[in-house]
């Protein structure tokens, strides 16, 4: 199915994500990182399907409070962090609409997308950290088994997150790295190929819609770089899918 493109739900996790979590659940026994966690929909799915511990980052205060409430239902397993994640330790303007908006972004450029611009009519200054700084400053945060999964859904800021995690990824070599890939990447001049260059020891798979599983893609194929609403998973090359 070369070039097949599907859509990703923004209300709850998609059937594709649910199937993916189930398929790799045997690998998710240590630490998972949820970046752009919003109210914790993806974290909740991980908590229900696996025994993993999760560190979840969400910069938007309203959504973060929902994430904290979720953590109370899973004592000791979900740590909610009220920070954004990027390629520098700075404070950035976060553009948003509703207090728990799923469209909030650090990129003002993506407001050129009509439905995003119509939503993101407010902004707030929030702290942003890099994964390198956060985790490598205190290596006790990383279990001996390493990092099982990093999920990144940051509305166009995915490339920046990967830039700020280069040392962590090279050192710890997470098993799976999931990114949302959509029109935001076109606006920000990023491609699946450019992201793959940051993850040389990984193979790329697309999450097919409607829970149809994973489809291996070539990030150098122009069709793989079409900016449609989809999720891709970078799988460490020593793992079989």
C-alpha cells in the first residue's frame, strides 16, 4: 500500500494507536514518555494496557490539571510535568484557544492553517525544557531497562523536540519513537525525511487508519513525506515488528 495516508483522531487516541500500543505492550515494561500529553488520553491508554511508568509533559495549564487528576488514579505510575518540550531551555509563547486545547502550539507559523488560526487566539508564556537536559541531568529518572517509548504530539514542534533529545536518544536508544505528522510540518518546512536523519538507527512505520496495523515506509520516498494527518513510529532497528 505505498503512499497510503490516513487520519489521526484528536479527541481520543485512534484505533491505530490503540492497536499499536497493544502490539508492543510486551516491550512497555519500564518508562514511557508522553510529550504533548494534553489531558492524558494517550497516557491513560498506556496505563491501562501496560505496566509501564510514564512521565508526561503538558504546558497548557488547563489540560495539565486534567493530567494531574489522571495521575491520582494511578499512584506512582504517572508523573505530570507542567512544561513544554523543545530544542532549548527557554520560555516560549504557547498559542492556544480553549483551556484544554489539543491545537496549542509553540509555532506561530502554524496559525496560517485556517482551523488552527481560528482556535489559537490567545497566548501564554510557558517554560520549555529539552529531553537531554531533563533526563541526563538526573540519570536516576531513567530505569536500567532504558526508555521504551517516546510519543511526541506537539502540533508542529516535533522536529524541535527531536533536536533537543539527540544525546538522550543516542545514549539510551529508546525502543520506539512515535510522532504526529501533519500539515503543520509543511508549514514549518519539516519532512519525514528530515526527521529520519535525526534517527539514523531506526526504521520508519506508518500507523494505518482504523487499526489496520503498521506499514513500513521509506522516508526518502516523496509519497511518504506528504503532509497528511497521520502518525509515524520510528522502531529501533534491532527490534522486529
